[in-house]
């Protein structure tokens, strides 16, 4: 875990350093140190570079860390309660529901609650999609873990179609804004907004970690969990609602970023085992690292153009998904 923290700090440094305007690592750390403890480091950089580091790239790197960590722990939790390593907020339609809520707020309701409007609508959309997946799976008698994923994929298509209707009916001059939510991106990161994803990540992540023993029991089976005194149906619903809250808020600030929740927990379990007391913090840590490097790739592969990060995670995650399917069938 210590090595992971060091890797995270290095990844944040590189994410701040690279871009259309390259900033040396010693300048990055000099700016950050001076912002935290003024006049500690000798200032040898321009005001422009200081602004790039502190006002643009550092908030972006922090947002990438929060989103990656959040999606990582959501994926790990969903995989525990569904007993399916293919479970992911993107495949279950939760991310699509969050995007639907964000688009509804942006194009049709207006920001009547200020900065809280988009996160709130994104959460409600993610929660609605989650409940719809559960309803569809029950209606179709799709109670197995694999069929739950299929129900999620079906709901994802339905919700995205509804989102496209909202885009079609919205103001044509504003619809370009929603491309951010459809393709995923971190370019809108601002200091004033980071409190929301951070608060949700800390509070919900702490609750999930406290319930890690219950998640361990759920991975064995409902009968075992019931014998241990766990209210299986209620606990599973609470996990889905918590996952919807985290995913909705993250989608509100980053758009749809797929397959993080699929890849990261699976790789973590391969490295450290299946104990959720360790899987959850490790998934948060390596989810943050993975999304930071995905953002680095997105910003450098077509420089100076800023490729949507959802394209990068989709390409990597899709290949990983195919590999995972092959592993499950061999």
C-alpha cells in the first residue's frame, strides 16, 4: 500500500507536469509547496506557469483521483453483492442514469439549486437507473448475476436513448455542452466544485469500508450471509443506492467514464486477494492512479488537442472486458 501511495504522488506530479505547456517536476512541487506554505520555496517560475499548475492542472489531477477512486470502490462493492466480476457502474446502467440526470439539469431545468443542481440530478438519475435495473431483473426473473448484467446493459441503452431525446429537444446552441458528459472529461475541474466529489467519496467510502465484513460474506453467498445475521436484500439495496450516489456525483463532474469499476477491483483482487478490508482501499488507490494515467494519455496522444478521457478508458476497458470473458470461459 505504501508503494501505491508513492506511485499515486508520482502520478499526480506527472499529470500536472505534462500538457500543451510542459512544466518541469521541480516547478510543480515548488508551486504546490509555496501554495501550502508560502515563501517556503524560492520562486523561479513565471506567474503563467504557476496559474497553469495551481488553477488548471492540480484541480484536474485531484478530480481524476476522486473519480477513479470512487468508481473503483463502487465496482468492487457491486461485484461483491452480485458475485460477478463483470459488475460495473457503466455496464449496470448507473453511469448512463447519472448522465441523463446531468443532461436534464443542463438543458431543461436550469441551475435553480446552484452548483448542487447537476450533482443532485445526476444522483437521482443514477438512482432511478439502478432501481430500473432491479425492477427489470425481477420482472424478467433474471435473478442470476449474469442476467443482472444483461438487464443493466438493456437499461443503459434505454436511458441513453432517453438522454438523446433530451439532447434533441434541447437548445441546439447548448447541446455541445453535453458532449462532455457523453464522452467523459476532466477539463471542467474547478477548486470550488471539488468539495462535492471529495465529501461523497470520503463519507460513502468510509461506510463501505466499515461494512467490508458484510461484503466478504456476500461474496460467499446469500445463504451464508443470512446465517451471519446480514439482511441480504436490504444490504444489497443499500450498496446499490450508495453506488448510485457515488457514481452520480462523479458523473456530474466527469461525464461517463466506463470500465474503471470493472478493471480496477479485478486487478486488485489478483494482487492482494479477496478480503474487502484491503480490496476497498486498494481499489480506491489504484482507481485514482489508473484514471490519472488515462488522463495523461488522453492529453498527450493528440496534443495539443484534449481527447475525452472516456475514449481512452473505453478502449482499454473494452479490451480488458474481452480478456476477462475469455478467462471466465477457460
